C-alpha cells in the first residue's frame, strides 16, 4: 500500500475525512519523524515536490488537534517553548522524560512504564493507557548542578 493510501486509510479509521490538508500534515509528521513544531511541518510541507496549495497555520493547528484527540498524534507542551507534535499512529503508548531546566528529553523505558501502569491498576483497579505521556522534572545533570556545596 502506498504512503498516500495508507494515510487516507488511517484518517478514515480514526473517523476523520481525508482532506488534502490533513493528508499533508500526516505525511509530514510520518516522514519527518520525532517531535516537530508547526514551523517544522510548514517547512516540510512547503518543500514537498508537487505541492501546489499552501496550508494556513490555523489549518495545521486544527488538524493536529483533531489527530491528537484521535490518538494518532502526541503533543509535548512546554512553557515558553513551541509545542511539538509526534506521529503516534498505531504504536503502543510511550512516555518521555522532560527536563524543565535544560530541555533534555529522553524515552522512559517501556518496562518502567508498564510497572507504573500495573501499579495504578493494583492500587485503584483502573486500567490506564498512558498514551503519549510526558513526565516533567529535572535531569541528573541539572540536579547535580543545583546541589549545595558540602
């Protein structure tokens, strides 16, 4: 199946119409990889060969919001920084550790995430799906720099 046909199918399965704008945003997220700002996506879409219609920033944001609600896209929102978006598609949930001081971001090991989910279930009988989780805090380097002299 081609990337375009796959994208259209993913949008339909999520209950969304497969407009040209939505398809362009999904394609950009899937091919760009990682976390991308709206500006990154605009640059990618504008550079796509054969693309004749520019998308407005508001269209891109509305598309990303709809994709996030459907669970196809995850967003990382940081105070004072541009929101970034990541294609989730059909992959399982995953979590990021985000240092609020230096911006370092790393993946939480899946085994740790599973233990968190299991702990929640044991404690509350609630079955969590953590989705695209961002755990904010402070990395080891920043924490070490804050330690007072002994």
